C-alpha cells in the first residue's frame, strides 16, 4: 500500500541506489513566452518573491545545487538557501571545464562546501581555487568538456541523492540532450520578454517525434506566478 507515495518521499535515495546517480531536478524561471533572460543576460527578477522563496525550499531539500561557469560569470550567484530556514546548506557544484571560476565568486564563500568539476588541468588555477575553498574533480569528456554522466556517477558515490540544477541555457541544453533530467521545475511569470535566452539550448530538431515528451505532475499558482512540474514520459519507475 502507498508504495509509490513512499517512494516519492525518498525519490533521490532510490535513484542513487537503483540507478547509481542522483535524481536530477532542473529549476528555471521563465516568462510566458519561455524566456529565461534578455539577450544581454539580464534575468533578475523574472518571477516574484513568493516564487523565489518556493525555489529556495527546493534548494533546501537537495543534497547539492549545480550550475555552470557561465552562470557564475553572468550572475555571480550564491546558490545557498537564504529565503527559508534550513539546518544545513547543500553542496554547491560548478561545471567548469577550464577552471575559469573566479576566486572571488560569491558561491565560494561559506557556509557550505563547493565542488568544481573540470576537464582540463591547470595547476595555477587549481591552486587558486583550492585556496579559495573549492574541491576540484576531473572528469574529462569529449571535446574538452566535462563528462556529465561521469559527474553524476561521482556525485552518487559522494552520497548526493537529489541534484538541484540552476544553470544557463547552454548547460541546461546539454543535460536535456544527454537525458539525465528527471524533473523540470519551472516558475512561469505573467510577462513577455520577446527575443531572449531560452530554457535549454538543444536541437534543432527536424521532427516532432524527436521532441522530449513530458507529463505534468503539478501545476500550482505561487504568488503571481505559476509553478509547473513535469517529468519525462515513461520514466515513472526509472
């Protein structure tokens, strides 16, 4: 009885034990026309305070929060939990193939651990980032990029159950293209941005049959915005 409901309470644990990787949740804030930022990268704030607070509650439940070095440069986020009470801070993880994270980046500041995944060694940059408090792991993949599948397996070995992704359209696109995203957490604001950055840069696709088919699991109003939760079709039981 209630097996599915009980599994949902521990979805990250089951993912890590059964599949050897965390449950990957991708969080984004978009306009009604699906834009996450203006063409110049400005994105703060598309959604309202209530939606941002709700997003911090999802950060709190995760073992780690992931972003890309592009977001670090563009937004300099802290990626910690601030808007809701929490007994701990999730680990902050950066995908940074060439170790370009600035040592002054806000996410390197305490509290909470920071882990940077890189593909190309650079002794000088390694030393600076380690001195700033970051741990560095190398998982080289094709084209000098970070091997995302190897990264997820490594995070599972480190005990990460739920991975909360707050990245830009390029890293989001890579994750969508490679297929490990288990859940999309989308906050949609009632505004139009026009030309701008998309949720995830992948494709182009030539057939509708090749699109990623999703299933809604929740649609709720949060303040003036909508919170949409969707999962890839056919993956309900891994």
